[in-house]
C-alpha cells in the first residue's frame, strides 16, 4: 500500500475515514434494487442537507435521484457521479454488515461509490468555505445503473435528459476494482467499457412427432447450425484488433420428450467498443439466423440497444493521474481497458468530456471476490483513497481550467489593444 504525504486533501479525507466506513456499511446492510433506492436516496439527501453551502435537489430524471451543488459563482463546472443501486443476489459473506434485505446485495460496490461521493461532498465543501476554489461542483447520486425499466433505459439517460449535467464542463466517476489491491488504479484513454445490446430471437419450424421427424421441420436442429454461425462471427467477421462478443444466455424450447417443438427461443447480449463494430455485430447476427430459411424455417429478431460504450477523455484521465501521483507515493497505475462489461456512465461521456477510473479494493484475505458474486467484498482502506482522488481531481480541474480561461481572456484583451 502506498504511503501518503501530508497533502491537505489526504489529511482532510483521513479525518472522515471512519464515517466513510460507517456509511458504506449502512448502505451495504440496506441494499435496494434499481429504481427502488428510496431509503438510500433519503439518507443521502438528509446527510447532504447538513453540509453548509450545498444546494440539494431530488427527483431529477428519476424519482430516487439526488443532485447536490456547491458553487462560488463563475468558474469551471465539474460533476462527480456515483451509482446507488444493488443487485438481486443473495449474499454469502458472514460479516456484521451483511445485507438485511433477503436476495438483494451490493455485489458491485455501489455502496462504496455512494459513501465515497458523500465524503467528497464534505471535503470539497470545506475547500469552498475556505475560499480555495472558484467554480462549481455537482454531486450526482444516480439510481438504476444495473438494470433498465420497461423502456430499456437505466438511470443515467433519464438524468442526462432531465438536465442534471447541463452546463457541466467535465464529469468524473470511479468504480471499485477487486482484481487490484488498494494502492493501485486502472486508467484507460478512449473506449474502456462496452456498448451493451440485448437480443431476443425465435426460430420457427412446423414441429411434429418425435417418431416422424421427416414429416416436419425441426427448429432445434436448425439452432445447431445457427449456433455454429454465431460462434464464427467474432473469429471470422470482426477484425482481430477490434473488441466484440456475442453471448447466448437463454435457450428455451419444447414441452415433452416425444414432441418436436415448432419454435425455439434464444436471447443474449452483443458487446462492442466502436459504433462501427456495434452495427456490424447486429447485422451478422441477422445473417447467422437467416441460415434457417433454406432449411424451411423462419426467424424473428429484436435487438434492444442498451448503454453506449464508456469513452474516457484523455485530458480528464490526466487529472486523475496527476491527483494520484501528487497525493500518494508509490501509487501504481495500470493502463488498459476495463473489459466488456457495461457502464451507463457512457451516456454521460458521449455528451460531455468525462472519464472513470477503476480503484483497487481487493481484500487482504487472498480470496478472489469478483464483482456480481455472492462473496464480493472489499478492503475498506480504498474508501478514503477514492474520496481523496475524486476531491483532488475536482480541485486540479477547477484550478487549471480557471487559469486557462483567465489566460485566454488576457490574450483576447491583448489582441484587442
């Protein structure tokens, strides 16, 4: 674990380290599913209202959202975002802060994200009160990152559309990372997490008696050929240096052992980085299903476009790296994409400059506690570190952007004279 110097932000953050753990454990004990974060958002709003200088709003885009604003008037505007929802997973950890909501668990670290952002609000409020900063910080507590509603939308696009990010110059976020220990972070420029599209398809035949397959058309037999075509898409249709994957998650067919069904249902996900590969994968999926037609079958296909790929702005990443290196000696930064998982912060970064980094949180017990598993947990030393990085990134952004703006204005005046 890296050592920190007596950096003012680290000192301020360490003073509330106990609170960060307390908040994280409270959220962990009381997890709530997407669009139902009523207790979580109420606690967040009430806690924020106790901070001097914060304007707190609720229900922007989604009923359970919370947005708090710190401002000193003119100056750069930066948004800090955390997601608040949990997953439909039964927790298997035997800890004192184990989930009290049966079948629901914070298995993706959103409890930590929320606690870290609450901490950032406290520390940045102190900096504004001291007159250190001239600008605006918005704290975006977002519901429903994990799941979508009946319209196929998660929380982020609703908040973007409702104006939560209006007039924001940059947006930042973090995600806890169980494959790295505390004292490390993963940073990547450009596409870093995937476009996620969900597809459902049906293959239609006539069905028939299991004893007389020659009298009908068998959609299960056709499925075998479709699966071969699907498995060849990524290896033979997508350029080797591009990221793309199609995964089948469900197959349903039949009602009895002696009945050939008349249809087969399949569904899965399509994941990619670039818009071009996203479109290509959808087209190739259609082509793969069309192999049933010469065999006497038919098919239907629906593709629901989900969150766009997370595209990190290199300039914003540089602020992350600057903050990590100036506060923590020996801090290690890994430069590579985060994988093919989805992240609805991508809705934000396609509208304004923004970036997310992955913060090491692996527990010291040596057990691999992966995201979205019943045993996920973290080394809570990451909480103060994550808070400090978000705070100092906001500080460096506001100060540097203010200086750049002032220099530009001076140049304009010089040109005029």
